[in-house]
C-alpha cells in the first residue's frame, strides 16, 4: 500500500496508495536520496466545503471531513510529475494532487485540482496546497518575515518550541487545536507578512516553502501528539472570504506552492528555495543581460517629471553607465496630485516642452532604452475611463463599485478591462518605443470583488490569475519589453507575478540609512537577480555615506536614482565605480546563492552582511561577493560560513581601512563607527568549491 517515487535527488513515499486502503493517501517520506526523511506520515491534502468543515474541532485548517474520507483511486507517475487521484464517496468530490519536481531544484511544487463528481453543487471554501507533518520537532528553528511599506523583509528566527508552547498533549490523548499562523490581508500579498517560511535544523534536513499567489494565502503550524503539521494554502473563507461553487462536473485548482528540502541549515534551505525559484521564471532574452536601470523618482523628481528636470538626469545617467532610463509617475498629467485622474495613460499636455516622444528620443540618443511608470489596474474616480468603461469592468462589493483612496480597481476577468489595459500598453510601445514598464500597484481595496464570484476572495483570485495571463500575453506581443513588478515598493512580492516579471522593487524606503536591512534580507524572498535595490546618492551625503547608499544596488539589480549631475566629483567617481562593478558581477548574480554570515539582519542591527556565492570558471577568481554595512559603533565582527582563502576590498576601489583578516576559517573585520560600507570579493577555499 505504499508508493515510492523519485525525481532528481528527491525521494518520496506515499502511504495508502492502493485500492481498498482504509485511509487517505499520505506523504510518509521526503528526503534527499537515502538521507533522513523530513516528514512523517500525514494525509496529502485537506478540502473544506461550506457544508462540512473539520472531522475534529480545531482552529487550524487540518483534518477536514472531506480530506479524512478521501481514498486512493489511481496515479500517474512520470520522471518529474506525480499525479494521485482520490475520491470521497459521500460528496463525490475527486482530488487530483500534482507534485512536480523541476530540473535542478531539490523542491516539489504542489497543487490540487478538485472536481465535483457528484450530483449536486458543492461550494469549496479552502484547499491546502502543502500539507506535511515534520518527522520531529527537536532542534528545529522557525523563520518568518513581516513586511510593510518602507519596512519590507523583516525576518524573525525563533525556536519552534517557542512558537508552539508545550501543551501536555500526551496526557489528553489528542492533537492540539490552535495554530501559529501567518496570512495575507486584502490584495497586497506581502503587505503584512511574506508568503515564505523556513523550518531549519543545523544538521538538516531543513524545509523552506513559498505560496505562489497574488491573492489571499496563509500558512500555519499546528501541533500533533507526535510532531508539528505545516499547512500552506491559497485563499480561504475564514481568512479571505473565498468560496468557489462547483456545479456537477466543474473543477477548481488550488494555488501552487513550493517546498524545498536541504541537507543543511538555514542558509542551505534558502539556497534550495533560490534554485527552485529560478526554475519558475518565464525568462526572456531581454532580461538575460540584467541591465542597470535609472529611475527618476526616488529622492529625485518624486513623480513630477518635466523636460527641464529630466534632461540633466538623462545625461548624467548615461555617463554613469545606466542602460535603461525610466520616467516614473506624473508623465501622464499636469496635475501635481494626480491619483484621482489616472487611468487613460496619455502624455501630459504641458510637462514636456517638445513632447514626450522627443524626450524619449533623447534617452535613446544617449544609448539607453526608455521606460515609463504605469499602474494599469487602477482608474481614478475623475478619469474619463471611470465613466466610459462598463460597471462590470470594476471591482464591486454587494452591488457597489469599490473605491479606495479616490481610485477604482479594474477587474481583468472582464474583456473591457482587459481591452483597456491592452490598448494602453500597445499604444505606448507603438507610439513611443517603450522598452521598460514599471508596473505599480498602490492601493489595497480589500478582500476583492464578489461580482461573478461566490466570495470576494474568489473574485480577487480570478483577477490576479487574469493579471498574470495578461502579463504573459503582453510579453508575447512585445518580447523586448522589460517588466518591473512594484506595488508601493514590495507589497505584492510573490512568485505568481515574479515568475513572469523581470525585476522586483524591494522598497519605497527613501532613508538611505534604513535601506541596507531591506536590501540584505531581500534574497530570502526574491532572487538576487530580480531584487531591484535603489542606489540614490545625494549631495548631502559624505563620501562614505555615498558608498553606503550604492552598495545595495551592487548586491542585486541596480536601480539608480538621484541628481547625479549635482554630485561632487568624488561622489560621481563612486557612482561610476559602483555601476562598473555591478556589471562585472551581474553575470554570476543569476547563479548565486545568498548567505547571511551574521544571520538575517534585525531592523536595528548595527552591522549588516549579505554574501552572494556563485561559481567561478577561473579557480583563481573570487566566487563570493560580500556586502557589509556599518551603522553603529566601531566593533570587531566575525563572519562565519564563507570558507575564505583570501579576501579583497573591491568597493570603494581605493579603500583599505577595514582591515579584513582570516582567523580560524572565519572572516574578521574591524568595522568603523558611523554609516559606511564595503564590498569584498572572497576567494573561497578551493577544497570547498563545487
């Protein structure tokens, strides 16, 4: 009654996988080859309906009545995909669980399709995406992240036993009823927490997961008498007002989620998740060069562009080595406060002396490719589109059009809404030759839309799925178009969108002293080659602070900004050095794994460090870039896990005052007081290079 399946280095075993089994199919083994299993036997999926919730009372999404009754029907095993079909004879619901292993990743992508094989309509209110029980909880640490506007990627690490208190379950002979939960709120998928988590053990095995949706999601940990259950899912009725009514013969597929396994601890788990994320991307040739982008917004024009303001920025950005120049918000209206008017996407009548086309020609003449800011899902209440588009093209709740901060929200399930945004993109590419779109999203209108949906959360899910398909179609029509995903910084940072977008803005934070925490922690949530970190030097900064402000851009995708033409000569040299260094490193950025030699940084940390390790074809070349920021008192810091054989400071180019040294296999640095930072090239011990 067991099914064994292997793909790549992964080995999985399932219980109850035979006709006549007396229990649901369960995942009983998940391991790297013959290694230790990370899980113990537990049912593979839970399904909740409006009529039936749990088999046993709980506050967690576990042990559903339907899931408890599921029984094996058949399966289809291929090299990289396993599908297991189960059926509940009471309701007639069938569940096909698809587990997919992508080449080069020690990870499984989970999703489940529920089909109503019964004679009456059934409303589904939640489906688990990942459902596992840990082999044991001893020595396991839990990592999770808060995120909000200007304070993204704030990671927390705690012992699992601190997250789930001891309850004396053995004395009661029952599993627990509570849960440790992290969930999204409204349409910002990463507005409060990240849809990512890690269960790490220093000697392994460790697990990392992500939920791949731009709609509602939650993950939770609940205690059993033996161990801990992890459940991760897309939207649910309890958390997100989700409901999907299935008529007989209809089906619904859950949101995908990825589960990576690593033989080591925290950094190994994030490395496994990083490699898995790379397998998800719809990578196009236009993005392979990882170009440097200049954007005029941050600490610069702040959404008020004009020909007079932009021309010196274009000139200085080109001189610095930028390859794209993006004109940010404000290009579409003369109004200073434009939020209630957005939605038509035509150039402002008088902002540009010779017209927007002339300005874009100047960008091209200076050797850069032009880009524009766009927020296509939003229509201001004063926009002509607010009255010309049909009522059904907008989010609605209980028969009323949803308004958030003087803006309506388009519903891309509707053909008129889709035609509206298609026309805007096609016209901007045709008339102006736009090669870059900054795709922004600055409102959170709540749980979604209940128009043509059994629940508002289902309407939001339908819209976000349509948004992803729209982005794929846009890129199919315009393969040279580079797309940046931005939502008030990083309020919608998830791999439903990041699998089809090229870059991810990591924050709107304009205080250069705070940005390093965000930039250093970003690779835990997004690929290093997608993490667009702002680099915005200013004349008010000292030379040391200028270098400090640039280093995040070097250690990710550089998003250059600032009045570069006003900088002192020494500052301009630092900018040119930073851009040149980023270009020499970026080819390896797309194969690097993140390492945190001081741990994931706390928001108030005095010293912050991020290492990006990639292979080097030349054995004498460095294979690790190390960024270190100091923003406190002078101190001696010990950075572990880098396996250094030699180390050199590469930015600023002439800096030699941090005195890095190798001591017993660790890197030791004397960090000065104040706001300063360095980039080091680390030559890893040759015996440890893979």
